[in-house]
C-alpha cells in the first residue's frame, strides 16, 4: 500500500491508463511545460504583441544556463521571428508548444536544462521600465521609428539596450523630410 491507500497493482493500472503521476503539474502548465526553477526569463502575451522587442530576452538567451526558448503555439510567427533569430544566434534550441492545459499568460520563456542560478522571472513591462529611466513618452511609444540625433543621444544615455527598437535618422531622412517621432521635429 502507498500513501494513497492503493496497492502496487492498482498503482500500475492507474499509471497504465493515465500515465505516471506528474510532479508540480500546475507549475509546469503555467510555464509552458517547464518547472519554474528552470525558467530564466519569460514574457507575457501582451508583451509579445508589442511593436518593440525585449532585449532582456536576448541577454537571457546568451546566458550559459540557457538551453531552450519555448514559445506558446498560438502566438503568431510574425511576433516572435526576432526572438527565434536571437535564439539561433545564441545557439539555443527553440520550439513551440501547445496544450489546452497551459494556464496563465506566459507566451515565451527562456529555460535551462536544469534548475538555474540566475532567474530574471517576468521581464518588467517596457513602458514602465523606460518611464522610470526618464525617457520621453514620445520615444517610448514610437518603437520602430526614426530618432533625430538629440533623441538618439537621450536613448543611448538612458536606455542603450533599447537601440534594437529604433533607427537613427540619417542625412537621407533629413533630405526627404522624414521627421523624428521622439520630439516631433522635421
């Protein structure tokens, strides 16, 4: 008899019919099939759907402990292609997982093979993080846009890791009259 009051035969029959008892199944369903202690960093669905990328994920992928990038299967490929490219560059495998048992809003996770020492956990929302750093709201809200040299300088001083989300305006942009979204100057 085991702790549940079932014999070895009953246990064998139950495991044959339903599979072996799984430890921390609820936790694994929250983190796309991974134990929480293996997760280095993760993003929510709303973060994945933003126009901007999260450079913290690139940093997590470059960690020695990073073993895989896991992406929820229902997330559109156009939203994750840059993250997949970062995983390839870092030599980290990636896969998409679907399960009706997944709970919560974790949409992307970087995980180790075993328990990891450094855990970032949920990456803070980009807008909130940049506001705390004192970056202008126009710059924050216009990821993917051109920035004049003054706004580019502000970005590099306050949040250089965010340069992946912006383009510095060049001479051609000035000649064609393309304006800076950070300060709304032509």
